[in-house]
C-alpha cells in the first residue's frame, strides 16, 4: 500500500509536539452526503471538537432555509449525535451560488434583521454553537456588507465565524474590527489546482498557505482564531508526468476528483509511484497514464505541526466522508495525534 512505500519515519503517528497552539479539530459534513453512503452515524465524533454542517442559504427576505430541503433528517440526526458526543455543531451559511443572496443582506435593514432572527432560531432549533459565514467578498462594497453582517450577528449574541479569502492581498480589506467580532476564521486551502492551470500544481500547497496566514496575522487577526481548511481529496490529470508537467485533461475519478480513501485503494498496487514534495508540503502520485496531486499523511502531519507551533486555533478537514477509517492511514487521526495527543486513537477491539 501507499503508506508502506513511504518511509517509516514519515508515517509514524505523532504522539506530541511541544508547542502552544490550540487543539481544535473540525470536520465538514455537506448536505450532498445524503446521496452517498456516508451518514451522521459514520462520523467519528470522538476525534472531533466541532462539526460544520453545509449549509443553510438566505432567501430574499433574509430568512434561512436548508440548501436542500430533503436533508432535514440528516441535520437533525447530526445535531443529536453532536450533542450526545459533546461536539460543537457549527452551521455554515451561504456557499457557492449564493453570493448575490449574501450581498442582498446589505441592501436594507429588514432583510438583515430577518437574517439575524432566523440565524438565532436555527441555532436554537439544532442546539448549534454558532454560524459560519461562507461568503468571500470580492469588491469593496462586498467587504462593507460582510462587515455589516458580522456586526449584526455578533451584536445579537450570535457566535459568528467566517471563511475568509485565500488571497493574501485581501487580508487587510476585512478590517481589525471585523476580526475582533469573529469567534474564529477559516481559509480554504482547497482546489488550488484547476483545469485553467496549464501545468500540474499541488492540489493544496500547504507551505504557500503559511504566507496567507501570516498576512492575516499581520492584518490583525489573532492567530488563535485561525482554523485553516485542508482537503481530503485529490485531483487527477491525464498524460501528466508529475508536478510542472503539461496534461491532456482530467484523469480517473469523478470528473478527475478522488477522495482520499479512494486514493488509498488506487495506491494498493504497483501502478503509482507516490512521493512527498517538500517544497509544497503535498503529495504526488505518478502512473503511466496520469498524475494525481493530493494531500496525505506526511503533508497533513507537517501542517498540523505548523499549526500547533504557530499558535493557530486548529485545523478543519473537508470533508469527513473522504477520510480512511483505518487509524494508520486516517488523516483525521494524523491531525489529531498532533493537536489532541490525549485522545486514544487506537482502533476499538471487536467484541467476540
């Protein structure tokens, strides 16, 4: 298997790292998992401090509704199990395709008031800890609206978090007053490699991510509030021969995307040569027909160590369905061993 071909030292599960960082380990549960075989019962709550449900979306009136009305039972079960396991539930609001709806909240006081009231109602209904704003402003007017939304929620007593831009040049556009009102802030370091890029680059360049994080800390965001988001999936490119090479289209997987657990199956054979790229803290798998860029145990471990040593709040994983359940190859366990070394990550013994 893949993890056997890498050096033993790079795969040893870390038991502790002497540092001062936080121990938050968050995982995403998107609404579309209802169409897969991953359910709220499959979540390993004992390894998480919080779970983030994706998502609710605002109507023109400002009131929130499920992104998919069929997913109500999933959210109810997720909320019940999170409470039972003492894991904080965070409800994400917005998301791709809902940018205009988020912008509209700044058009008038009535819509924003309805949004805040609806957010408080949903938090109470699901006994959730807080709201996560999943909207990245683009223009100066967007940042003004974003600031208005954050202030309205925070002033109403809502614990509000947000996903911020992964463009370092925009770190100062949010303003220290917004940073002060946020309970936590996340930055997606996913989908760094797209079809628009002509040569293969890392799916998530975790060394580059540090520059973005440094920019936010420099702009006034407290390091302990930062919870970077890293992907548990890879991307494949047909006829590519490694990082920096050209390609002729997407490769294997669902439109070129493969979950981490599916990658582990693919690498259980001689077809791929897997290496760790020190320059980007990412993994690369090359076969005779394709190159796959992804993040595996070595890069997750290195990034978790950086998070802890830098005093950041923790790490969020996107999404939980992509992980492998075997502790020796689990990304959730790899991160947890660094950030929460007091947890028992050994597999539970089966009853006879």
